[in-house]
């Protein structure tokens, strides 16, 4: 099966207060297309660093990162920006919606930035809104929505470019338990439809809803667990 993401012997080092911090120490990870993975670990384990590398927000010190067939390890800043816009669907804990824009306009933002917001693009944005259950809220603004509805807008926005994978950073961190269940159902349904989903989380309940948990400790993968039965959710 083709890999959505391949990380090969990646290290990441930072200079801090005159010392070298080894955030990642030779991490290798393959995420096949259609997988649903949780990346978990305590504070300082390296999961935020790995998130930044997966999202092409940072570069490794050494090693190789492949997104689909594309080696992004030595891409320029402009190339990384284009890759982020066209190949990765981001979902954030804080939703990152633009308050002045409507639901539909927020979903349209990625296509607008790429100059691809024609009639076909607008139609796709409406389809994505319908998919997450917001077809009747297209003209509402974020302040008129609940937290769960705002996260649904963010999910729809992450899908409009048909990305290689969805990268979710603590997607339920600002939600109550009932709304968390609602959002996890949406993510599971997206995965069942064939989307690759990678979730960075510290919440066991979120991790246990995925197909696979990759655990980090001290900058290394200490466990890679496949969860029996979760692919049928």
C-alpha cells in the first residue's frame, strides 16, 4: 500500500541556552494511505516537534521525509508553503477560523490562497460543509456557532484541497465530552471514507478511537500499537 507519509531516520536538534536539545533521535515512521494514527507521549517526548515536521512547518536536522511521492526534506520555504497549502489538511485545537468570515468563506480560504476558487471550488466547499453537517449554516459566522460546529468548519476546510492526509493537533482539546464524541465520530467517518488521519493528542480516549497509536518518549518511538477492531468503527 502506498504511504501517505514516510519518515526515515529523522533527527531534530535545537540550540537552547547554549546547549543542544535532541528533540527527535532517529525516528522512522510509515503511515499508509487510509491509516488513522494517534501520536502520543508526555511533555518533552517530541510529539510537537514531529507534528511540525509532518506539517512541513519545520525541517529535520537529518533524515528524510516523504509526503506521497515527494521528498520534502530539502524543499525551499516557498515549496514548503505550497506543499502545506495543497497536500496537508490542518485541524487545530483553537479552530483558527477567521471571525469576520462566514462558514462558507472560512472553508474557501485554502482555495482562495491558491487562486483556485472558481465555480468548481465553491461547489466543493459547499459539498464539504454538507459532509460535516453544516449545510444550513453557510452564512453564519464563527461567533454564532458552538465549539463543536466551529471544529466541523475547520474539518471541512482541511478537506477542500483533497490532501494527502489530515493532521489534527489536539482537535478535541477545547471541547466538552459530548462534543468530543461528536468530532471523533466525524474523524472516524472521514477515515472510513478513505482519508488518512494523523492525530497528535495527549488524551487516551482520543487515541483509543484510532487504528494505531505511536508512542514517543525522549525523542524516540517507544511503541507502535495497532488497535484491533477500530477499523470497523
